[in-house]
């Protein structure tokens, strides 16, 4: 089943609150990628916070996007105990 991102909200600490087409809500931590390629541009909080959805994925104005299947796989479910370390 192909999942798409239906809602995205930027959070503190370079995290994204994601809602997927199956209704799941998850948190994706972008910070581990901020030293790689075009992701370095996202250190600018105004750019990071301008995240939108385009073609079922998340995208920023610098044309950086992240595939929804990757986001789903690498995100932590909000009801997961590990989420307690994340403060939305």
C-alpha cells in the first residue's frame, strides 16, 4: 500500500509532525541529515519551517523533498514510548 503525507507541521529541534494517508501520525527527525548535501540549507529555521506537501511528499522551497515511504519507515509513531524524548 502506497502511503502519502497528508499533513506536515514543523516542530522544534528540526522535527516534523507527519500525518499519513492511513491516518497514522509520526515524528520524523531531520537533524541527523543536516550535515549532508542540500539538507545543510535546512539549518536556516525560516527555510525549515516553510515545509509543505507536494506530490504526496514533503518539500521545501529549495526543492529538497523526502519520499513519503522513507518518512514513514524512519519516523517514530506518536504513541511510541520513544516519543517521550520529543517535545512537539
